[in-house]
């Protein structure tokens, strides 16, 4: 006879007694969700893994350091039986049956009265996956389905159109340095929910190709200025689309607040009464050196790193950077937007005392398929940029960390 399928249910365990018998790996995996559910958890076990022990030390569970005894389940609402002793498991599940306590058994799904589904969460929804019968139970299969559903909800590839939570107004989303995998989960979800995306030239442009056809994608660089400055025109476009009731994503390279003019856009939105949210992104200032094998700090080498914009030359009166002070720092200097001015920047640093043989690395189009790294010193960098035709976007790293490597193949530098 075919087995009846299990009946799925969500237990509300706040303050309710849950007994866990056995303090090994199974308990370690299951306990965090029981703790999160607010259960009054009693662990019965002579031993426990260090993680389970830490939960007891933190007062998250009550640990009875002994073997299971008949009567342990009497007051429980729910039990998890997971010792390595089949006899104890059988005795405990018999007691659970007697007291009508729903009981999960790690060693014998057939003998259990409840099964733990593979669960995951996304946006206020719990996804729980169960197989229909004990014979067909394959935890890897249910976990894989759970992962696919949760991942699909998070990245927007699985859209529940009638229930999708639209974020009104504008989301200023940091898209990371370029590799489409390096955007945050939240950023990707908001992108999938957007009606309009206004994107910069930098950042994960590959993601734009994945957007459904109804999404209007606008290249920020191509918004006509007319009577505005370029940035004002972008602000205007954000405001107008949001006012029209659209869900707007402003997709930026790296992090919106690292040389990203994110706060200018936020200010304009506030002024126009448009709600906005900011989603941080992985900044190129750290991730691009990292992708090229350069740590911006390293024990015994650099205890600080400074991120500087090189878009105006040191002798330009608009420059807000104290290059003389930077020349005296021992740590790492990360220069963004500095390819065109690197000759003047290097000369200024050397003139203020930074050794001319200080290592320099230029990482162009980091984290993308076109990534390249070119190494130089302060003395040679201007010439190197010319001969190797280094082009923006590039992150320039100045300091001894450039010489640090993981010890495998000689770095990827040209
Ligand atoms: C206007 S700034 C924006 C920085 C961005 N908000 C961030 O947090 O990474 C642009 C500069 O970032 C650097 N940059 C951004 N993405 C890059 C990448 N994938 N490879 C190399 N440099 C990058 C370059 O120096 C470029 O000129």
C-alpha cells in the first residue's frame, strides 16, 4: 500500500519545551533553528560538540549532562532524537509515542513521527521541502530543491508576480566591481524587481542582459543634459521615473558612497520627497587589488590603507588630497580614477619623500574577463602606463603589499 504523504506544518515553539537527545553533529545543525524559533530547549546528552557546548554556555539551551532516561520527554511538545546509540533512540522514540510528542529521529526516518524539512528563508517567506514518503527520502535532493527555490527568489529568477514586494521609490544599488557574481543578494533581488534601471558604465553590466524585456534600462552616460549638468540630469531622471510610480534601481559600480556620488543622488531624492534605500556594494578599491592577488593590508607589511581619488592632478587647485602627508604614510595607497594623472601623482609622492622604488601595481578592469595587472615602481609607472597602454578603469596600488603573494605561481603581472 502506498504510504500517505507527510502533512506539512509550521510549529510555533516560542517558550515551548523541546527535548533534544544527543549532542552531536545532528543537534549542532538543528539547534540554531530551534533557538531562532524561541523554543525552551533541553539537551540530554553526556557529551556535546564544542559548538553545542557554546550554545549551552551562552544560555541558549539547557544541557543535562547525562544519558537519556525514561521520562525525559514527558513535558515536551517536540523532540529531536539523535544519539549514536540505536537502543537509546528506540527507547526515546517509544516514549515520545506514548506521550504523543512529535518526534524526529536522525537514525530512522521510518520510525519517526515527524521529519525535518530542508528549509531556507527569503524575504519573509520560509521555504520548506519534504519528500512524500520515507522510502523516497533523499536529503540532498530536498536540499537542492530548497536551494534552487531560495536562490531563485533571492536573485529574482523565480518571480512570484502577484506577491512580489515592490520597493517604492529608488534603490541606490552598489553593483560591485564588475563580475556579476559580486553584487549583493539584496542588490540582485531589487534589480529583478525593478521597472527602470539607470546604470553606470562600470559595475556588473552583464546583469542588465538578464533583465526581463519590460524593464527599461537607461545608460546614465547617455541621459541628455539639456539645461542640466550630467549629474543633475541623472537625478532628474530618477525623480521623474519614481514619481511615475516606477520601482527604480540606480545601479552603480562598486559601492555607491565610494566616489560614487551616491549621497548627491540621495539628497536630490529627499528634496523631491522620493523614498530611497541604499544597498552597499563591494568597492573596487579593495576587491580589484584582491582579485589580482594583492591584499591591501598584510601583517608586518601594511597596517593601513588609504583610498584616494586621482581624478585631479596634485597641483590642481581643485585637489582636496594632501599628497605630501600621504607620501609619509607607510601603509598602502589605493588610487582610483588615477590612470591619466599617475605620472604627476608618482612625482609628487617621490618629491615628498616616498622612495622612488616603491612598488606599484595597476589593475585594469578587475574581476572581469579582461582583467590585467601591470607592475611598476613610482619611478617607472608613468612610462609603464604608456608602454603597456593601461586604460581606465584601473585601480592603482602603491606600497609594499604589491610584492606580497600567496607563494604559488609568480603573480599575474605583465
Ligand atoms: C567613479 S569611481 C567609482 C568607484 C566605485 N564606487 C567603487 O566603490 O568601486 C571609478 C573608478 O573606480 C575604479 N574601478 C571601478 N571598477 C573597476 C574595475 N572593475 N577595475 C578597475 N578599476 C575599477 C577605477 O579607478 C575607476 O576609475
